[in-house]
C-alpha cells in the first residue's frame, strides 16, 4: 500500500504580476515503510509541495488540479481544516529546519511530550514513561531528568532530536521532514540522519524527506524525487537516480556537488542561467532554456518517460542518456 | 511561507509614487480618508478665497445667525462668520499638527539613533528620561507648562513634542539596536565607515518608514491636543480662531444656538477620521507588520 | 612583490566576558592560534559552529578586540590601532560576510552598494558610474543591475555584488566568511570560480572561512582546521585532503559525503555534541567525540607536531585511509 499518492498536482499562487504556477503536474508516491527524498534547489517548489500536503498554502495560493491521497482513501485536497488537524496530529507529523518551531520555549520538554498524547487514553505516569522512552530512543542522555528541562537548556542538535522524538511519539504513518539537518553542523548531521533512519525502521513509518543536499539524500533515502521549477523532472530508486541519472538537470546537479569532484579543479561545474519565472513558464520542457542538449522538439509538452523499475524522467532523450556518472566524470 | 515570495531572482516590482498612491486608493477606507484630508487641507489653504469674511471681524448686529447663503455656518456670539473661523482654525490645527509632528519626528529619530547605536550607559540614561517624560499625563504637562509660560501656540507645540518624542525615539532605538548587529551594518564597519555615516546611510533608511506611518496616525491626536488646550484656554489666544475655542464658544452659548458647537466639532471629527483612515491604510499597505498597533 | 607575508597572526587569543556582576568570568573563543598568509595565497579556515573561525576573522578585520597575541598586516601591527588609524588599513583588507543578501544594505541600489567603499574613503576624482560598470562586469553582472535593490537579487547575484564591493578598492587581502553559504549547489561553483579567477587576475590574497571542507579543496592553497578555538591540523590542501591526520579532520571530510548511495556508509559518525566553551574538556579537547580515543587523550593535551608540511595536534595521528575502530564501525 502507498501511504501518500500525489497525482497531477497543480498549485497556483495569484500575485500582483499575474498567476504563478508553483507546482505543475506533480506525480509521485510514498510507499509504506520507505524513505522518499525530495531534492531540488531554491525555487523548485519543495516548500509549496509540503504546504499543499499539509493544507497550509498561503491565502493567495490554491490547488487547481490533481489529488493528494493519504493511505489510499483520504484526499487531502479540500479536506476540512478540522479533519486535517486531526490527521496532522496523529497520522502525519512534521519536523522542520528550526526545531524551535515545534518546541514551546516556556514549557518543559516533559510537559510538551505529555500534552501531545492527550488522545492516547494513558495515565499521566504512563505518558511520562512513554516520553522518557522516546527521549532515550533519540539518544538524549539521562532522559528522565531531561523531561523537566526547558528547550533552551539543550543544544541545537539535541533540540532537533527532541523535535523528532515528539514528531514520532504518536507513531504516525508519515513523517514529513523539511530540511531537518540543514541548520546542524556537518558532523551532527551524520548522527541525526542515522538516528532518523533507525527510528523509521523501529516505528515502521514512511518518511518524506526534503533536502537540497544530495549527499544526505543519497545516504538516507530509498527513493528520490528530483524537482526543478515546480515540476518533478526525474524520480526513481536512489541508485537509479545517483548512478544512472537520465534527466539533464539531475545530471548537471550531481556534477555540481563539490564532493563529487574527487580531483582538484579550479574550474568547478555550474549550471549557467537562471530558474525560469514561474509566471511565464517556458513552453515544453521547463529546463529547456538552460539545457545544453535541448533541441527544437523540447518546446513540445514533455511526458514522463518510463525507464523501467519505477524510474521516470521528464525528458524525451531520457532513454538515450545512458552513460553513467562515472563515465561523465571521466569525459570532463 | 510559500515560494511565491522566495523564488530566486524576484521580479522587479513596479514602484514610484503613483503606484503607491494607487495602492492606497484601491482600499475604500484609504480613498475616503484621503478625500477627507484633501478637503481639510484645501479648505485651510484657500481659506481667504473660500470665505470673504475676516475670521476675527466683529459684527455685533449679526450675532447668532443661523446658516444661510451669506454665512454658510452662521455666526457666533460676536457676529463673526463661523465658516471663515473654521477654515482659518483648520490652518492653525494643520500648522500645529505638521510642524510639531515634524519636529517630534526629527528629535525622535536623532535621539533614538543615539540611544540605539551609542554606548550602553547613554542608552540607559536616555530610556530613563523618555520613561519619566512619558509618565506625565498630557493634561498635567500642559497645565504645568502654561502656568510657566502663559497660553500660546508655542506652548501647544512644545506639549505635543514632549508627548510624542519619547515614543518615537523608543521605536527608532529598538530598530536601531536590532540593526546594529546586522550583517550589512557590520559590513559597513569593516569597510571603515564612521558611526555617523552608518547611521545616516545604512540605518536611518531602514527604520524611518514605520515611524512616518505611525506619526501620520498620531496627527489626529495632535489636532485633538491643540483643540483640547484651546478649549481649555491653554492654547491659541483669542481672537485667533481655533476649533477648540470655537467649540468652547459653542458650549458657552449652547442655549442660543447649536451651530457654534457643530461648527467647532465637525471639522475635528472630519480631520480625525480622515487622518486615521489614511494612516491605517498606509500602515496596512506599506508595513503589514505594524497591524494592530 | 616582497616575500613577507601579507598577514601574520601570532598566538592570538580572543576572550568573551560571561556571567553577571557577581560571577564574572570569561571564555576563550580563540585560544591561541598562529598563521600567516602570503601575497596571492588562499588560506582556508575550516571548522563548525563554535570553533572560533568567524571570531578569528573578525579579530583580523579589527571588528573584535584580541586579548593576547599580535596581528600584522602588510608589515605593520594592526591589533593595537585605534578605529581611526585602522581606517586606511580597511582599504587594503576587505571582508565579505555570510549572508549574501543580508550583508547588503536593503535600501541601497547595487550601484550605490558597490561604490560605497569609494564614498567611505572619500576617494574623489573617480567617476563612480564608470566604477560601477567596471566592478559589475568584473563579477559578471550586467550593467543594468546597478539600479536593482538587494531584495531583487538571487543569492548568487547578491554574492557577486558582495564580491564586487570587496574588490572595489583593490585590496591586498579579502576575508570571505562562508562565501558559499545560502547558495544552491549549482551556484556555489560559480562563486568559487569567480573568486579563483579574481585572485589570479588581481593577485589577491584570500582568507576563506567555511565549515565545508569540500569547498576548500578547489580554492585553497593551505588549510587550518579549527576546533574549540584551536588549530588541530594545518597544512597544504592536497596533503590534508589526501590523508587527514587528525580524527576531527577525517570526520569533517566524511561528513559531507559524495552523493553516491553505495559510498554513503563510509561516514565517520560523531555521536556526541560539541563541548561548551564554558566547560572545555581536559586533555585533548576532541577526546569526548573522538572514535579513536585513547587513555592519555583524556588527560594530556597534545602539542602540534609536524607531519610533512602539516602540523597536527594529536597523540595518535591517523594513517592514510584509517577507519574508526570496531565499536564505531557503521553497519553496512
């Protein structure tokens, strides 16, 4: 069963300078017990996507087409705010870049973790035990004592782990993690990712993990969705995307990662050009204006090409772009 | 929140004065407020053209006349034309409002910048001073001052300035403190800019906007202070016309005719509403963060 | 050009006062570091938050007083100079700050921003309009950008404006604090290429401060890795990259992994948090997080010892390609 199915999702914001097509024909799934990564640069529509899923689009924006199906039955598009809130508390939870968004600075950690369980029907002592257990799971030392402390008494890494513990406490079916490690130091990031992976296995939930960091996505995720200018340009399992990318944007993006350049170079690869104005999308392929492989027919509407094994790329040349990243690296 | 506001290279938004004015006019309340303000300003500016009577010219035979084509608002207990007095009173009200607000702004900005950017002890001292000044009730302040100097237009303006400056300075100070450690100010320091230059070029343009909007919302308060002090005889001295003193005449002679009180009260209401609506619209359009102040 | 270094930092310490009137004490932000940068050389300071790298940069730039040591620039001591006497030095030493957009005055146009150094230093007789055009073209921005405001720029464009402003007065040294922070991967390369290019054309020396070792790889000649205000490893970029000797360097290098799902498991995880500066660990200050920790590390502070071109402060420097000992091994 799939936990989340997004079909032909379109989101449009009305702005002073005309309608802004922020998400266009977005398709992907989050299967049960899998970690799906969404990767893309700023302006690619990652945050709009999350807000659309959570029903938190800004007032000037709305879903103009498509569906977001949760657990095979509930369409989250047009769900009443009450029902959405109920889902958000128990079945879908979130972790954001800044853990203080989830933590109330004036309440103790224990109090907040007990409050979350208000629907569980457990006794207060049981709730506290559960809270301590969760803190142990996220490796907060001396969990019992930590319950009586306040958010500011923890370091940034610990706060984020506490936020993760709170998000997973009700054992949701889906955890949406929006750049949860971006604000952390690189060495802490590693530990936090490992922790997230561990917890996901223990609890058996699915994770939708949003990041701009390719390395983190490669490490954590089972499947990857690559977004560019509000469109899904490529998706598939993590090895297909990183070892056999078929969309020119994915290939260029992977090349740009400085970690990928094993030999020292004074001339780092870049993607020249700018992301298009979403008020005036280019005809056909959205990456066409920046793509060095573009031909005339790229101006026609592009369908997703199936490359087998769930690997899809929205590029007419996808079947032909088979040389691997290793060969690409050797060629440059 | 949405990427509509954070997409990589934001398009160049249309700017310019006309665009801003249109934004205000698009709000019904703003257009109404602007209309009232324009009406009052035009009345004050063209007072001599609009009314052929001298505001202070006595005409004992024409006492307590009802409104007519000759006297649009009638006459008062000394036979003076009320319409002319109202228009000229508007001059006084606007003069006091604009001059004292401008001086308050200038003082508030300078003091606020110094308190916010200067050393800690100076900031503490100035804050103490502002708070002390703010803790005086306006009426007490006015009474105390007038006792010392006698009633005058200057006294009214000094009271207004003393009332406004602490608040303005505090707003500027708070924002200056926030900007003091911002990267662009640090960058200016690292380039070798003097404190004066940093305050003038890098801090001031970023803190002045909200204050000007708030000050425009304070104008009705200033007009009310002027009218109030003149009503109490602490402000403009007769025979100079003021809405406050017209109102006072109206109360004294309410048994004879209601028109004097109406002539004194109506312009205060119109001006207050006009500036309030306009100020609120300006605030909503230009600085939604200030909503609810 | 003389052989004398453009910048010399000798045993510099920076302390911050903490506590109130009663329990006044101080913490060591920078705990005695020495470095020199030659003319035309790029030196990188690498470390995570709390490592003191930004504090050190601010001290060099005279924005932060030092409590011990000496800083010399272009042959003259500068740490003792008054603010007024420091002003001419600032013409020759430019600093770029972390936030590409936030380090630009929001109400000034790009044209005013890049010529602000001329106005600050009262350099008359130059046609500022021409200077704007020259500087913008040097950093690869079209001349019509001069009338834009910072909020109308993308991160990469704003960063270019910051670079243009930094090179306005032909400085001898540029201090760049996280020059790629807040930029997308595809733009990072652009900025680093630009810095490299300008360095070659203008013969600048650069001090680059970053938490990302991979960024350093392609731009820096020499590197210093900072931890809790001290250098744990310094040396030429090649040597540090090929075979990091300090465990912290190795952890940092592995913390930003290659986007390759099959290589991702080789990360070195540092589960513990960075110790507080208020409570520095005894012995080697990295021992609380070090996977290779030995008994004497807990009590005896290691002194920097030369290894090849490098100086490494570790009792047991790593052999090339060393993996963490058993219990820390990742499960593949």
